[in-house]
C-alpha cells in the first residue's frame, strides 16, 4: 500500500492517495491572510483508518511551513482535530 499526500492547489485541496487512488481530502478557500478548511472527505471504503486525520495534519503542517496564513476550521472534523491538538492552536484565526 503506497500512500502519497499532495497539495493540489489547482483544486484548492490537500489529498491523500493510496496506490494512486483518492482516499481522503481536505478542501480549502483562501481569503487574504486566512485559509478556511471547509470540507473533509474520506472514501467510504477507507473510513475508520485515521486517514482524515493524516491529511488534515499534512495540510496544517504545509500551511505553517509555507505561508503566514491563519487557519479557520469551518469543517467540524478540522475543528475536532484542533481540539485534539491544542499545541497547534496558535495557527488558528479567532
């Protein structure tokens, strides 16, 4: 099983691919100095494996490393992820 996480900026999303197939995504919108993660999806046959958490962490790490943007967790899953990772709260826009 080959996992690949990519930023697909042309589609405004971060994607986790398994063996070349889309397994999980987090979609975003950019508004000036903020990035809103507004939708997270995992393919039904891939749910329950922690993939959404992996792609959200990848996305958060990418935003932190490559921009000055603040994160707005519009998707409930991203909000829960930040609740479970309070050490990353400094990245949030409040």
